[in-house]
C-alpha cells in the first residue's frame, strides 16, 4: 500500500474518537457497528471524461503487476501487521490502519480504497500453499496429488471463490449504498470491485487459520467416529469460521468514510444499518441454527468434507 509521505500517524489516526450522539436511536460504541465512519449522505453523481475513466479503471492492477517485479517497493511489514490483526482483532485493523491508509487521489478527484501493493496477496498465497503441502503430505503423499491440492486450495478455494463473492458483494453493496445511481462508477459513493475482493481476502484469513491450520492439527481428534467431542469441535470450526468471515466483511464495508452506522435515526433508511441487520439478525442466527441441527443429527461436517476432499 502507498506510504503517507513518511509522515507519522497521529493519535487521532490510530485511535479516532467518535463524538457521542445525543439523538435518539444512537448506537453504543461497543456494538458490532461501532467502527468509526461518517454520516451516510447520498452524494451527487460526478461526470468525467470517459477516456480518463478507462485509463484509471485498471490502475491498481497495473500498479500491482509492476510492483511484483520491483521487490524494493513491496511493503511486507505492513502486510504482516494487517494479517496479524485481521486474525486477532480485525476491528482494530480497520479502525487504526487500513481505514486511514487511503490511496492517493485519482485524476477524477475520487479516492481509491483498493490495495495497490501485492505484498498481502503474496503472503496469503504463500500461507495457503504451505498449508496445502502439509495436507498433501499427510493425506495425498504423491507429488502430482500434492501439486493438484495446492492448485485447488489456492486457485479454487481462494481466488475463484473470491472472484465470485467479490462480484456478488460488489453488485449488492452498490445497489444498497448508492440508492439513486446504483452501479454508476462516477458516483462519489461507488464501491470498486477491487475493494470488494480486498474485503474477501481480509475475511478469508480466519478461514485459513481455522480450517487450514487448526483443523489440520486437530484432525486426529475430529475424525474419531461416534465422538461427541469430535462432532462439536469439527462443526464449531466450520460454522465459527464462516460466521467470523461475515463479521469481518461487515467491518470492512463499514470502514468506508461515506457509510455510517454510528448514528441511526428511526425515520431514516441507513444502508449500514441494513447491512448490520443482514449479518447480525440474518446470517449469524442461520449459521447457529444450522450448527445446532448438525449436532442433533450427529453429522460431522469436518469429517465429511475431509473425506470428500481426499476421496
């Protein structure tokens, strides 16, 4: 990601203070939606030259490709910091770091929040490859099978799935947060597809940590047949990681400065509030109910998926 011209972060940058609201219906700072952001106000549509827009469309992609061949420009220190906090405290990462490391202004006057440094993707790809090799050595001990497993876990599980999810969230969030202009890329509230893919990459880290690393370590216990401990442990890993994925995704979109969830007026339709309700009142309860049903039916999700993966 781009540097801030060597200027140090201020206390306000690292620990932003949100002003308490005296209006009825304001939300508590400790809630899932308390990530600092400004009040959501539909902004006007900006019209710019189409040639300029086309040149800027793939600017971050071109920048990332160029930096791949210039190792001195890669910021692995920042990427490691992001990975560490995305796993243990994603809310802090978005609040004190990623939210404020906005990319430089585009020629059309807009700010891009999409990564232009491939260091994060390089590290995540490396972590996935190492874990895939470990799984392959344990359950598919041939070079060809290990190579196929690495390709599947990295390309299919991470990249292709991420492209699909990013496309769906890109369409959905632009419809939700741009009530008047929708997918018009000239809107000040327009959310880039690259940002949606970045959010997937950030959220996927907990899935890698729990399902690719922790599950691998605990697999001898998880695969014990007719064991209630194995059943609870395996199913909790899967449903817990998926639920955490959606929570981190919410934090990511809520970090955008034009999305508000700090103040919710009872008479206004706040898109961030809608997104919060989808996650908290929709997805998470559904996952909890499904988890409970699998326990009652004694269906070990982890054991079944591992068997289907390697057989």
